[in-house]
C-alpha cells in the first residue's frame, strides 16, 4: 500500500491504482468523460512516485504543465507515496426558482418539508413550513459527476461496480443540501418531517440502489417506475429521522423521468388550452407536447455540451465562465460571470458564441470553422471539435421537437407556447438558440422560460399531497415516442446538424 496525501491529509491506496480512485469523494473533483481519458479535465497537481505520463496525457498537458506536476487523475497511476493538491471549485450557478401553478394548501408534512430535484449536473432544493411559506432555497453540484457528466457514463460506471459508491455520493450530497436548507432557515434538519425528491429515471435508480441494467440496452423496459413513498432510512439519508416519509414521483419510461412529470405539474400543462410544448434542455433532453388532449413525450440524448462539459474550454457556470457573447463592431465581445478574466465557457455562452461565429462568417452552415480554433477572448478559444459536439447536441434537441410535432400531425406555427425549463434554459438567449437551430427559429417568439419547473413540481407534491394522484395520471396518459429507432427522427437529426 502507498500513502497518497490529499491536501495534507494522508490516505491509503494500492500501488498500480489510478489517482482517481484515491480522489473519489473529494470535493471539487469530477471527471466529465467518466474517467476514459478523453476530456483532459481531471487535472490535479501531484508529486511523488507516479507513473510516467503516456501519450494520452501528453496530448492534453504541455511540457510546462507536466514540469509543474500537473497530471490527469484518470491516467496517472500510484507507484508509491505521493501527494496531491486539489483546489476548491467555485459553486456553480444552480437554478432554483421557477413557476408554479396555483394550488390549495394541503401539506404532506407537519412542521417543515423539503423538495429536491436531482439533476444530472446539479442538486437543487427548497424548504417550506406548514403554512406554505418558502423558508430557504439552495443548490450544489451533483457529486456523482466524478463518474461522468452524462447519464450514460453513470450507468456504465454503475454496471462496472460503482453503483454502491454512486448511491453513497448522492445521498451524502442530499444530506449536505438539506443541512444548507435547514441552516438558512434557522432550524435543524431533524425538524424536517417530509421530503419529495424528483429526478430523471436513472438518477432515481442510482439514488435508491435499484439496478440500472434495464436502462442500458433495448428495449429499455423499466422494472421500477417509482411513484412511491419510502422512509428516509431506506434511502440512507442520515440527516433526517429514520421514518420521515420521502416521496419519489412516478417516471414515464427509461429516459422520460419524474423530473418531466413534475415540470408538467408545475406548469399546469394538461390544464392549458391550445397546443403547448415543454422542453428541459440538459444532458438528457426531455420534452412533452400537448395537442388536442393528446400528450406525447420523448427523450433525446443531447449530451453534456450545454452543461459546459466535454468542450475544450467548457466549464460550469462559475466565476470566470463566459456566459454571454455578442458582436460589437464586427468583433466578439464576451461577458464573464464575476466580471473577471475568462477561464472557460459555460452552456449559455456556448450558444451565444456559435451564433456570433455564424454572424461574423467564421463558421459556415456545415459547421466548418475557418480559423481553428476561433479566439473568443484572452486564452479561451472554440475549436472545430467543440463545434461538432454542439452540432450533435443541438441536432438531437431540434430533431426531438420536430419528431413530436410530426407524430401530432402539426407544424411549428401551431404551437402557441414553447416552455423551456431547467437550469441551462433559464440562462439561454432565445434568439441565439434560434440562430444556431437549437430550437426551430420560427418558434422563438413563442418561448417562455419557466425556470426549474421540475423542482417546483416537486414542491407542489409536497405542499398538496392530493396532487400526487394527478401526478400519476400525467404519467399514465403520456404516449412515449422512442427516438432511438425512429426513422423520422434519424432523418431530422442529420438535417438539423446544419446551421
């Protein structure tokens, strides 16, 4: 065994193991590609007895960085005693607010209740008293990010033996979030006597320890759709009393989860007149279309590009991230979170940057980048590979929207309202989204941003226990359009790659 000292604290690791294994559980450590050595973002400063850098590490790290001791945790192996320095990451902007339809108060708790949305990238929560008053709200990064930035990476990791660790990580994250909420409200977490947790199907499986094996292959037949109440102890939530009821809303299918159901609940989707489309654009882009009483839903794998992962200079929406890009006098002008020097670019900035590169003629309709990489500001650039990754993501979202409209037999002009939910959508410039084809351009005027509707729908289920019946009805009446083998979607997907 070797001693791996992490920020001054000694840990033990077997010789030959990768640094990432020693760093599991450390705050601020994540691997967007799931540890496959394809993103170069698990950089740490390390010294001591480590394996020599191989060809893949040298692809991502300069000689100067290697000389300073910078290594990739997913590739560097422990060969003896060594030390690692980790810097605390800035807390990402987590969208907590959102719209909630009017309701009658009938809380499913006695004193204090909490609602939480487990997103692939972030955790968001809010705390209420029995009078329906929101006492606090908080958010943090999902600690499962060290197993990859997207759902598929997490599923692969779980099947590879990490399921127990993934469950422990998210449960610890939830305990921490509940402590934040309670602390802000001036109460103890033990005072919370009711909880609703929403999330996509995979996130709820990983939370409960349910096998994700059915989600990993066709026909994606889910054995457990939730819509059930469990005691906090069964979920390993140590901050709450053992018998505190935790409600997990029902999921629709393997990749259309409870988060879409609760988002529809928050917006009063089925109660609306006319034709409406709801989409949550994230790593797992879920969407629903209501037309003449018919509810069509689908999920499209947009990937983590819009969450800032997978891109050469992509990052979360933290201090230093480019979040807005405009064209001034023919040149790109970038705004960063915190107003300081740019360190990278987050999702909203990515959409703006592509729109501006198109406007200035640096990218053509095929996505070809004339000068690769394109300079945005300072040391931050946007590469040809970055453009291609965003093309794949935006084609998946746009193609999914067009496919739902196709099966409903309508065109874009018949949609009276396009509701965009979720963290990324909350900061999205709708005009830029239309310009790059993330959404149909003709639908841009119909867009209404509704914030973290999944969380607000969970809060609705917390504050009105009777609404849980309607929640199940949403799931039962939904028609799932499976895009993975759909020929119309396949054609749309290819066509929408173009700008």
